[in-house]
């Protein structure tokens, strides 16, 4: 039995985004394919381990964080872009006077490098002025597109517009990204993803909320948000990274982790909250601002929000 090959990335995205956003998504996909190759041989090319530097987040930088940052910075420096905000750069990089601001996490899940799936995250923000952060902020509602890759087998790319989420699988035989699924909608919650070892650091309202959201679900936590969010999108569930006594605002960063994933989750009919309100409505006043992040099937997120407010 033969089947016709699934549509490739550019034909699947044409018409869903303007030409410039299609170009940015294509560049992100190309750089992701390149990073996938680099990751596949990293144990053989002396690319594992730390650089010895510490990034603006206070985290030790891995050689692959740095390599991935160079790759995506080059790929996304386009005429349509005004600035690039990378997890690995202290300050936004002003690249031109285009209409888009890009947030990206070049390598998500660094603690899994060399062992398990890692990924990359992209957010394309429309019309965010240079002084927005200082002048009262902007919100994740300025996103027009978001995407992330998971470098596993299969290597997957997820792309969302405001109303539609598609997945693509990388075909190494011709280095193309081909449609795996279109019009994704988050299934009812099945899995709960959270780092349970932090329980002693949670406030009573977080304990109540996590217990309410996880009730009846099975636990799966990888340490790579990209992998856990992909599972939530495809198999149903809820991902939670709440605030705790060591990270009073949570760990994940709004512009290149939380908002792009929240945008994807809402576009797939799910929900994303900081516990008190939809994260996409929260003003962002600093490039590396953090937020608690709860995202997934609407029923589970609603249980978290109710538990957090004390209603459980
Ligand atoms: P990054 O590797 O970009 O710094 O992000 C890691 C994030 C995220 O991928 C993951 O969900 C979380 O950190 C894991 O943190 P804990 O080890 O605290 O659970
Ligand atoms: Mn990350
Ligand atoms: Mn990272």
C-alpha cells in the first residue's frame, strides 16, 4: 500500500501566517534541524558539558546552550524583526526596525542534554515597541505565532497560530518537516507533570491546587518542559511549575517559555494560568520575567485555579 507524502512545512503554513511570519517559522525549523544533527553526535564531538560561564538567570551555561543560541540568533536576525530576546543573552539584541519581537529559548531542558529529549521554543510578538517593558509592559496576547521543537525520536515541531495548532515530524531522508497532525485539540487530562520533590517548598494553596489538579492522573515529569508540554498536547494532561520558597515567582520565563506555550495551549482548546489569572493577560515588564505556569487540559487547569483560590 502506498500513501501520498504529507504536506511539507511551507505549504502547510502558507495562508495561515503572513509571508514574514512564514519566513521566521521556516528559519526556526531549519535551525532546529541543524541543532538536531549537532545534538545527535554531541557525545562524540566534545560538545557536552559546561562552558564555565553563568547566564543572567544565574544558571551555568552548557556548551550546547551557547551553540544553540548562536544558531537561532543567526537564523532569526531577519529584516522583519526588531529585537531578539534570548534566554542566553542578558539584554535584548536590537537587530533592526521590523515589526516583530522574537522571544526564544535556544535549548530547553539543558539538564537532560546527553540523556533525554531537549527542545527549542519560539514566540513571535507583533508590534512590541522598544520601550514597552519599561513603560508598563506588554502581554503574551501580542503573540501572532508560537512554535517549539522536541529533539527526540521522532523529532517534532509544533506550530500555532491563534486558532490552530499543527505538528510536523522531521524526515531525515530529505531533511523536510512534514505534517503529522493538524487542528490539534488537547485531550482530556490523563497525565500530571510536576517536580514533586519540591512539595516541601510549596505554600498551602499550591499544595491544595496541585493535589486538586493531579487527582486521578498519572505522573510523568521529564525536566524538559518541551517534552512534557508535547505529551500534554498529544495525550492529555497538565503541566505545572508553580512558585515555591526557592523560586517565589516560579522558574519559567514569560517571553520565551511561558507565553509561547500558553498561546499554543489556548489555540489547542486548553488553558494556561499562573494560578490566579490566564498567563497571557499578565503584563511583562522585564525581558527575563518569571511566572508560575500551569498549562493543559481546561478541566485540570480549572481544578488548579479553584484549589489555589481555596475552593477545594
Ligand atoms: P532551561 O533548560 O531552558 O533552563 O529550562 C529548564 C526548565 C524546563 O525545561 C523544565 O521544565 C524545568 O526547567 C525543570 O526544572 P526543575 O529541575 O526545577 O524541575
Ligand atoms: Mn527553558
Ligand atoms: Mn534554555
